[in-house]
C-alpha cells in the first residue's frame, strides 16, 4: 500500500472517478453561465414522446428552437465525443478503439432512447387523446432504459466478437458517475423547491446506510467463512462486494488486505452478473409491491443493487415505473425523487468505502497477518479510497442550493442551463450506462463459480435485500415524493 497513490493529487488526470468529475463539472459550468443570459448547452438533443417520428427529437434550449433536430444530435455527438476521447487519452485507453466503440454505443443509445419514446410504449392513458392513440403499454420513460439494457445484453451474450470490439468504450461506471455529478444539479433544483424534504431524505439515507452496513458485512463474512468455508481473503473481498458497493468495494478491500489479484477479478465478475439480475427483477417487483412507499423502495434499491451503474440505472427505472403507475391512478409525482432516494443511500455507501477499506487494512495488518516489519497504514488511505465523483455530486448540489439561498433573483436564469444538464444530458449518460452494462455482461462467466455464486445469491436475496427493506422502512416510512406542479 505504501507504493500506491503517494500524492494527494495522484490520479486526477488518469482515473475514471476523476474524469467523471471533470466531465460533470465542464457541463455544469457551461450550464451555469445561463445566469449571464448565455445558453451554452441548449444545443443538446432531447427526445419527446412521439407518434410522428419527426416530432420525437429537438434541441433542448429555447434559444436553439430553430435548430434542425439532426444538427442538434450531431453537435451532441461531436461535443461528447471530444470530451470522452480526451478522458480516454489521459486514462491511457486505446483512443482509436475507444472512438470506434463510443460511436457505435452512442448510435445504439440514441436509437433505443428514440424508439422507447414512441407514444404506444411510453404514454400513460391520460395522454392517449393528446397523441391520438387508443391503446398503449403505459411503460413511461423506463422502457427506453430496459430496451437499451436488452440490446446491450443481446450484443454481450450473442455477438461476443462484436461486443469485444466495443469493450474499450463500454465504461458503465464512468458514464454513471458522470450522470451522478449531473444529478447533483437536479437535487439542487429540487432542494430549491422542497428544501426540508431533501435534507430529511439525506439524513434518513445516512442513518439507514449506517445501520444496514453494520449488519451486512459481518453477517456475509461469517456466512462465507463458517458455512461456505472460504479463505479469509475470499470471504472478506466477497463480503465487501456484496455488502458495500460492488466492484469498487471489492477492489478497495482486496487492496487493503493485499489479496491475490485473481480474487477481486473473480468477485467483480459475480457482482456485474448479479447486478444485471437485480436490475431486471427489483424495479418491477418493488413497483408491484411497494407503490404505496416509493421512497422506501428507492432507498432499499440503493442498499441492495451493487455497482453505481446498476444501482442508479435500477433507481431510474424504478422512478419511471412508479411514476407511470401512480399517474395511471391519477397521482402525479415530481420526477427524480425516487431515483434520488436510491442515489442518496448509494452516495453514503460510496463514502463509506474509503473508511471501511482503511479499517480492514488496519485489522489485516495488526490482527490477521501479524507479520514482523509489516508497514503501517496511513490515514491518507481514506482519501485515496474515497470515490471522487461524490465530490462533484455534492459540489453541484451545494452551488444550486447557494444560488437559491443567497441569489434568489438568479434562480430563473440558472435553471435555463441547469435543466438541460440535469435532464437530457443526465439521461443520455444513464442510457449509455444501460447499453454498456449489457455489452460487458457475459452470463457464461458464472460457469465454474458455483460455490461463490451460491453464496452471493443466498447473501443477496436472503440477507441483503430483506434487511435493506426493513431498514429503509424504519427510516423512510411515510415519505412521499412531492406532487408535480
């Protein structure tokens, strides 16, 4: 550990976490300039519910209302291609392969997003007359996400040769972390409208996360050691992956306890595959059974689904599904609160990773291994393990809260740019995440991992999910999303 991240600024230009911050902040500041009366982000393409395909796409900003939709989409591609390939270059990815993969994934993303907004798929019954239709599936915006995931899974499992050519650009963790930085803007805007509820949600998420994770890790670790007879390194890494935050926690734990390199790789495979199973199962299950407690469902999702990508994706699907179901019953909720309840718990969990890796490192150094001359663990390891994209999320959130509190006359101007960044840009990053998750998920990798897969399934569905639901209910019971204005 002494040789890793010796400087506090190490990785700022080479790590995915930091590049999520940089991409997020570039667009954040571009959007923020709307307070000067200049809209620098309104060129962003935006999808609409449509019957006639010509009505399904436009530029986001009013200042760009006369821009041709295809020109808007082309500019969107050029801008984000320039930003992501720059990040790929500094992260030492193969830029040529990244550019090829990014272009294909971008095209698939927008095709799925556009098709998913066709009125027969998306529109709720109350809007059928508006679109001149007499039937529909009323799936809401969540159908676009599911379609993107299914297309990605098809590519990843049935056209594996093609999928491999896209791997360099299939970076779901990068895309979702960038989306979460954008989400900080949305939470800031929501805080302007319902400050009390936002802070109540944040505090409840913090308390629920603390309680849940004091239970999760020791139970799963004990199960792995005593029932499944796993060695300490395997049990600890798997327990962190299942209990805390998927791949990030597994890698951090493996580094902290100096586990063999193969261990986090194998555990990560399990995490990604099971995250897809959770993503497909939990949103419709919670929508069917917890529609009367949407915030409870969102918080439970945040504590149950592993990896930031799958969690935020599942939260987005849950938000769309629950709002569509409520709308069909005549209740309109503001978009994003259910997703935010999932993200809030996940953010606290992500912040917990660094501290937990530090604690495990101390335990392994001083209790488990007890080797003479073993290096001590510096407090700086907490910073090195800390998920940096969380800083971007909190920063963007607090800036908009600051505008609301200190500069209320600028709120309307600030919202011009903020709405573009936190809505179509954020949703595009979510869509890119869904396609990428599917592409890198290979269900055949579960072969030969029977004992670990069984432990993962037992821990996830019999321990993590039930405890998450109970704890979420205790801390979030009765909290409802604000009504749509």
